[in-house]
C-alpha cells in the first residue's frame, strides 16, 4: 500500500478522513505497528461517516479492530477520541492519555461543574452571558448526554517524560492543557496531535486548572512550539492535514503569526477598544457572533499574554475587565 510508511520493523498506516469544513481539511488518526504490536494513535470523530471510513481503512490495511492492542490519545478533544468506545465495546484494550485528560474523557460530574462555573464567570467578566448563551447551553447538553459521550473504559494516565508503548511522551500544553507529543526516537517520527499543522495554525483554547484559574494558554502554546523545534524529526504526523517534514519552517510561521496577533491586540487596546468584547468586534466584526467561543478564546488568550508581557494592564470596571496600554 503506497501510503504506508515503513522503517525496519515499524510502520505507520495513516487514516486521513477528508472534511470540507474549517481549515482542518481532514481528521486523522494513525495505526502504528511495531513488530507484533499495533497501536492506534488518536481515534477520529464519532460520526457514522468516519466510522465507516475507519473500518474500511482497517480492512484495506489488512487489519480488524481485534488487531488493535492499545490506544494512545494526544488530547481529549472530540475529533481525536471518536472511535474509542466503538473499539472497546469489541475489545477491551488499554487506553493511555495525559493525567489532565482523564476526568475530561470520563466527563466526571466534578469536572463538568467546574468547567461550567469557570466559563460562566469568564464570559461575565470578559464579554456577555447573552452572547455566551449557545456555548453554555451546549455544555448543559453535554452534561445531559454524559452517558453517551463519556469514554466508557478505564484509562491509564501518563506524564511528561514517560515512555508509553515505546514512545517518549512530551507535554505541549496550549491548544489544550492535556496535549502531548508521541516521539519515536528511533525513526524520529513525531505524532503531534493538534500542536502543528502543515498549513495554518490551531488555536490556543481558553482553559482552566483545577482551582478554576485561567491558564496562560497563548504563552504555553508558544513555549510548546519552541520545545518541539528542539526535536530531531523525520516526519510529523499531525491530527489534521497531511504528514510533513519541514517542522522548523512551519513552527517559525506559527510564531510569527502569534507575534502578529500580539501586536494587533496591543494596538487595538491603544486605539481605545477597552473590553474583550470591543476588541473582538474591532478585529473580527460580525464573525464574532458566529464564532463566539473560538474568537473569545483568542482575544482573552492574547490580552492575558500581553498583560503577562507587561504590554497592557487590566482594571476592573463594574463586573468587567478593561484593558489599557502600559505607558
Ligand atoms: Zn484539538
């Protein structure tokens, strides 16, 4: 099969499901074979069309679900975990994920309540609960659908620096707090989840720690990009789009894009757009309403980053945060 990549006793079988929405272009997962052992890295999205594609690719590659020995997850997002329940219903395989991912994958009550409390307060302080309505409603829907959506199997936690199924685990928070890279030192293959894509950038999504503190996601993302540039890589298998090799070129572009966004937010604050909501409108216009949670993630992420860099400061006005350029 032409798209199977082999080095010695190791092979990668890409499962690249093309989609026509957003800039993702495809939703990917990978079968990684080492001798007799077969590992599924990420698990796609839980949609009938993806499941059909997944089963068909397995067949094409000469495998069945019963050949899968374990599942590794790069992070907890829905387009990376979709086939997990489908697989474990047929074969109880070990599942591995970052320790921060565990409660998110199991959708524990405690986690969901904390998440809702965090976002409610965040949107009250940075924008408006009215605009946040659909996002908060979606969280309530997830809560009602917990039984159907949660990963219904035990998950083994790993941490930065661990070796899991032969891979070196590297924490790369920013896109999500539980994002990791799986690095095969021998072949120099890197399974990168959503840290880097061949074209465009993924987002640093707003998130919180266990004490409900806002995480410095943009700064974390930047540090994670710099960290991955230190690795000696032959091929990067990302969560979306095609595999690639020119990592430093792509990371440089990402870093430049982040610098641009930082400068843009500071200049918009300097122009007098004081609140996150005004900044979002000034930069994104009407798109702001349609892509509310993504855009607010970015605006809040970058004002937080600019504040940490000492470029702007935030002041409380009523229940809302306002921003001023540091003189
Ligand atoms: Zn993701």
